[in-house]
C-alpha cells in the first residue's frame, strides 16, 4: 500500500524517461523478471496498463498489426475478414476488444470447452478450418489460464502446437492464473507458456498488489509494440535526445499519461521476497483445498467439481430439498436458493460470496480464495453462515 501512497503523492507519469527515470527503470526491471519467470530466455517487451481487459486488447491489436501492418495507416478496408478464436469460458474482454477494434463480435469464434472449463484443442482446430472454409482469416487465439468461473487452465502446450501449425498469434490471458508462475509446486498448470506470443498477468489479483497493477508482456523483441502504437509526437518523443530513446515508453502505449504501477509490484517484491510471494500462492491454494474437504464432509453441500485452482464452486441444498432425487425438479428449486442466501448475507452484512448459473447448472456459489490472511476458521464461517441463512428455505 505504501507504493500506492508514493505514486499518488509524486503524481508522475511514464511517458518519457526524463519525467520518471527511476520508475521507468523499475518497470523495465520488473517486466524482465516476469518474462524470466514465463521462460522467455531472450527477453521481450511489455508495459503496465489499466487492467487485464486492456492487456487483452493490446494483444489483439498487436496480433492484427503483425498480420496486417498496413492497416494502421489505411484502416480496415485493407484487411480481409479477420477472426479471433477463444474458448466459451474466456473473459468477456476478448469480445469487447473485437467490438472496440472494429472486428465485430460475430467474428469472435467461441471454441467449446470440456466439462472442467478447458478449451478442447481438437475443437479449436475445427473452428480454424470452419473460419477458413467461410473465406475468413483466423489470426489470433486466446487461451485462458484461470477462467473466471471454474478457474480452469487451457492446455497451452497443445494449443501452441496448433497455433504454430497455422501461424496464429497465441495470447494467454493469465490475469488470474499467472500467479502460479511464482510457485514451484503449481507452475505446471502453465506448462508451455514459454511458447506463446503474449501474456496478460495481473499481480493485483492473487499476489495482492494494490489496484491497479496489470502487466502485458510480449515475446517479440523487434519493437513491435512501438511500431504498432507509435504516433511520434514531436513535442515528447524527439529522436535526438542524449539518452536511449527506447526508454520513452509512452510512444508504445495507447495512453499518454500512464501511472507507474510497476512500482507497486517492485516494492512488494523487494519487501516480501520471492519466497514469500511463492508462499502467498501456495497458501491460497491450500486454503481452497481445505474448503473443498469441508464441503465434502458437510451434509447439504455439494461440490460442482474438484477445483484446479482457487475457485471453489458448490451448491447449498437446504434440508427441505435433500430428499428430492437429482433431476430437473431439484435443479429448478435449487436455482432459487443461492439468490435468497446472497440477499440475506448482504442485508446482514456478514459476507459477499458470489453465485451464478452456468450452462445447465442451477445457481451455485463461487468462493474464490485469494487473501493470504484467510484462515480455516474464516472458511468454516462461510459454510456455517450459508447454512444458517438458508436452512429454512
């Protein structure tokens, strides 16, 4: 939090090196360390920006520029019908990027996922062929590491092989799941991430940096970010300065004024150390596993699936419904339980646990364990409170 206080008090901006030299070098150092953890041994490029949705938009725009560099000057008329591919479980920001950048949401092809929420590689291949058969040109694939609902990790290695075969840009939305790169125990969930073209990673999620702290990282080292977004404003980005003008990062950003958000991660990393950040991830997943075990023990609680990450999805079944056999009748009645329990917990002021329906599944609770301060007693309270608030339904 101290880092946030400092950046707000100093009120500087990362557009030219001379305005914020120390913060510019800090961002460069943090990005290089993050790339090292991804496995990009030769480095890459990147920047911090306002949130994961913006990072995903950067990825789409960069992929389009690589595929159609003339488009920057002559516009959409120079391009064929371009298609983005992403899983049905992906974040809505991919469709928003398609709308904002002029592709149109109908040119986002949703790839089916399996029962655990993971993209099916064979289905991706089918969608690529479908787009081609329709005269469209696939150019971009988004894989998700830690989906919003189930916390699923798409099989990056298999998807990367397909993208290499078809020469498609592969982006990984690891805004939520990127934290596992800090953990030797859990980083296998991101197997193959070193093969992708770009990554979105939000340290303000599981690593608990203060909002906002979102990194977009790209493996390309040929100034692709710069060429894609540069406007060469002569009043800021003079090319005959006395220092290395590649440190004028504002010309590779969509923004001009940009907060030094990397400082929040830099200071936290320095203060806590890599080992503590690793333990922060491990503790969160350990607590999620504890919650799963408690759900399995308690009558009236039913786990949707064994979680892969820290997203624990479950139903609470009140006593009045426990003798109804599994089927449409139970699902219909169960669908009304979670909204009432949520209303009661909000009015009591005890908790804010989210619920939702998903596919043909009735409304269920989705408990996401993040905070390193969460204890077993807190998770016991969650289940006790849900039962107390819903046992009369």
